[in-house]
C-alpha cells in the first residue's frame, strides 16, 4: 500500500513539475521574436481615450474593459505611442491586474517612446536639426516600464513617424533615432534590459527607403542594422487623395456597377499597401538580408467630411474599411507579417476641432460601443457576449442593417471628377 501511495505521489509531483515547466517554457517563448509574425498573436494600435482631450485619461477599469474586448477579437499585441502621459503606465497596470485575475490572460505591448525635434509643438519654429531636450526623459521612462513589466513589454519603438519630412511639426534627423536605438541596444548588452526585448522605430514607408531615395543615407543603413526589426507604415486611404492614380475608377471600368467599382478599387488599395511593404523589404534586405519587416500601422477610416468624403476621394465608409481590414489581415497572416492595424477604437481627441475629421474614425469600434461592419461577424458569433464598453453592450452599427449601411457607400470618382474636386 505504501509503495503504491509513494508511486502515486511521485507521479503526481512529476505531472505538477511538467505543467510548471510547460508554463515556464511558454512564458520564455513569448518573446518578440516568437510572437511577431505569428497569426495566433494578432496586433493592433491602441488608444483608450474616450474624450475630446487627452487630459481626461482612461481609468484602469476602462482600460481593463478594453483589454477584454480586444482579447475577444483574438488581439494579443498592442501598440502604444508615448510614455509622457499616464495612458501607457496605466495600461501595463491594467494588463498586469488581468493576468493576476486570470493566469491564462495574454496581452503584450509594443511600447512607444515619442521623439521630437527642438521647439516641436510650440509657437517657435521647429528646428529639425536638433532634437528636443525632453527625448532623454521619454526614453528613460520607457526603459523603466520595460524593466517593471518584462512579461508584458516585448518591444520598444523609438519614435512614431519621427523621421518622415511631412511630419513638419516635430520630425528629427535619422541620426537622432539611431542614437536612441543604439542606447537601448547597449542597455540590453549590459543586462539592464532583457536580451529578448526588441528595439525598433515605427515610421512611414518612405523613411525606411521604400520610396524617395533621398531618405537612403548612411545613417538609415546603420539604423536598419541596429534595429531588431523594421516597423513600416502604409496608408492607401490617405493616398486616395494625395496620390490618387491607383484609386480612381479607370476608363475601362466606368460602365460596371458601383459595387464592382468599389471591389476592384479595394483590390488596388491592398496591392498598393503590399507594394509599399515590398519596396521597404527589398531596400532593407539589400542592407540587412535577414532583418524582419512588419507593418507598424495601416488603417482605413469609416467617416470623413474632408478629402475622403463625397466631394473628395469617396474612400471613407464602413464597407471599405471592412474590406481593407479583412484583406490586410488575410494577407499578413498568410505571409507571417505582424500588422498593427490602426486602430482598435475611435478616439475623438485626434481632431477635436473637426468632429467629422477622418482621424477620429479609424477605430473598428466606435465611441458608443458599436462594432463597425468589419466586426459584425464577431457580434453574430457572440464573441462580445457579457462584455461592455462604458456601460454599453457591444452591438452592431446601423442596427445591423446592411442595406442602410450600403447607402453610405460611394464608388470612387473618375480621374476627371477627382481633378475637379482638387
């Protein structure tokens, strides 16, 4: 009897030990290298701001509410943008609490450190040759959070569209980004940061050498070598106004139905994004052949009263947003590219002075807790059952009436119509 009891005890202890080892192995394997490009770890850009000003920060409870909604969408990696405000530290706290409540809860963060030039966002003229005196403190805050939450923070991104010259309010020279990337890599080498933490910079496709060759400098070559992976942005929707040749209805399609015009335009939009991704990849791999390239941002707004509205490129509505979202997810999952889709929820502070400005409507879920057309299938499947946002159940926009929604959907203009609007 004693022998049988002893054998049973040994077997039980072995099983417990194996379970513990498996959990440890799983945690150890949750590195940026393993989760980026993994279709089981979908990525998204996240801001939890509900109000017209970022001065009103989302609470820990509101952030936890959002995390549960995103987890129901199978999102497991979030991208944030700065650590100057309480949003990112509170988000990490919220995720940490959720993990304590449920050890199986998984959510990882690509922590953004905002980088500016001298005089950015002031009445003085921005000096793009000198960096802001505040950048060092921003990097220090990101380092402190990465050390405090090593199980959650898997990536630090130095700057957001901080090298592209159309970011006239704040862009810096490439050598500034390179300096801070090297600084973070040295902290990894010295053991002050986890060796598995990945360092990148998230920027426009052109900043990474995928377009205008004037960006292809020795500093950029060194930056490509220094980052652990390249995070590039692509926005066909914006280009429907700024570079509309791919978007407008070609002459040979003028007689097909509006829905067919929309479908073929959205195929061209997907190809546009793919082409920009491949242009960056080709350049990056000419410098560093094995460097991973992922998409740090791409998205499609569902509403606009400006460039993308009925008097412009007619790009914004929930139907086109849905087609773009689903086709980009399909392509990037298949190719094992992480796509930090922009973005999870509408945020009205982005263009607070223009309530109908497109920047306020990139979310897949609106401020009333309604899932836009791209996510109607998840509502139908019951993915959001029991979840709320600001006390509101997650329901469908347009009361789920597709016919009503389709009345808001316009076919792209012809080149002639576009030139009139321009």
